[in-house]
C-alpha cells in the first residue's frame, strides 16, 4: 500500500462529502461517518426523530456514487420475498426464473426498518453479514460494493417492531443526526424557493472502482499493538460493567477496529491514532450493549455508560511519529 493510495482514499471521501453537503447542510461529521462505514464494508443505521433528513442523506450519498441504488419502504405487510426476490415459474420455458428483489443492489436504503415485521427484518441478516441472499436453495451474490443504510424513528412505537439484537449487531454504526444549526436551517428555507428539490441536482462524483479501491486500501491501514490493546480494553470493560447485562460482542470489536482504519485513511493517514478510537466508540457501541432494567430506571442510558467507560479506560502511550514510520515501512 503506497502513500498515494491513502491520498486517493482521502480524495474520494472528500468528493463524496462535498457532494452530499450541497443538499444536506451542517452535518459534515455525520456524512463523514457514513463514508467511513462504506469504506469499512459496513452498514449504517440512522436513528432520529422525524424530519431530520435521514432519507435525504441516504439518497444524496447514493446519488454521489455511480452505483445501482434501490429503496425499500418498510411496512407491516412487506414480505421477505419482496426484499430478497422470488423464483417465478414460466409456463413458456417450463423453468423457474429468478426475479431479484431490491436488496440485490449496491446502495440500498431501507426506510423505516422498524415498521417491517421480524420475519422480514431477518431477511436482511444474511445480506448484511455475507453479501448474499439464499432463495430456493440458491445463493445469489450481491454486487460489490454493497452498502445498506437503514432509517428508523425511535420516538414512535405504534405499528413498529423493535430490531432484534442480532440485527443491531450487524450495523457498523448507529448514527443520530440531530437538529441543524440556525444558519443551516435558514439556508434550507431559502432553498424552498426552488421549483425542484435540491437532491435532484446531486450527480455522481466518484465511480464504483473508486469505492472498491478505497475499501481495499483501508484494510492495509496500520494499527499499532497499543491501539489494538486499547480497543480490547474498551470492549472488555463493557462486559465487566455491573450495570450492563450484555456487553459488546467480538463483531463489535472488529467493527471498531475496521472503522478506525477507514477513518484514518479518510483523513489522509496510513495509521490509526487513539483519537480515532475515542471518536468512534459511541456510534459503534451504543446499540451493541444492553443495559440492565434496574440501571435504565435509574437513568443509565447506553450513551452515558459508554461515556463513563471511555473516561475510565486510560488512553495508551502513543508516538504518532513512530507509528507513521512503521506504517511507511509496512507499505514499502
């Protein structure tokens, strides 16, 4: 992995971010984390109140990449076959013909995922974990890259089905967008003078090959032993914490490791620093821990406990210059 490869990843990320920021104002950090999830070969859950632009953000990201895009609008009557596809018998040819579902695409937006039944939600598990779907004994590989963005509204529970823990664990990040700042919201109001929606102006700024190259480069980002130990210490602390019933799984530690590699490359570094870990612990951990009921009653939300663990686990001694030199030797 040459230094120019890291520069290419940072450039690709910058192009995507700039494109999305044209229509999704004031949320550069959220956009960057979506790009990090894409480059780390993960998936993202956008969880926030209605009207914060979750769907627009996902659409703008997909449009910025020259890749096939599909949208699944979840409802209680949505069936697994509506997601994965179905084999249809043709009397003319006397054969079954597979009609692919919307999940067989590169960028997939699953809107209001918690409105789908558990049976339909489970149809996404294989796709998210193995980049394939199984139908009638056949394995259908999904395109590369495959990036699933799901949205859910956490404040409205009528007609919804909570995501099972196995589903949450397959998302690399759980992101909360939040309200825009006053200046960005004022700019949104100004845009309403247009006759068309701003998202229609988003064009592809990178290709599929650019994204695949970024994903390949990210795997080679150097992670020092001290950083690996720091990640494991944070994970272990969630498992020992008395107020947590279920700590972070091994999939969660891998998610933090891979996402830190992607974040470093996006910011133009060939090595991970402790600040990368601290920044990404919350979106990686917050949906992966289960707090004991008695602790929840006392006000200990997952976010609060993750923050306490971050404060409690010491940051490792780290020499950035030495890490950069070691990363350079590995690239050579």
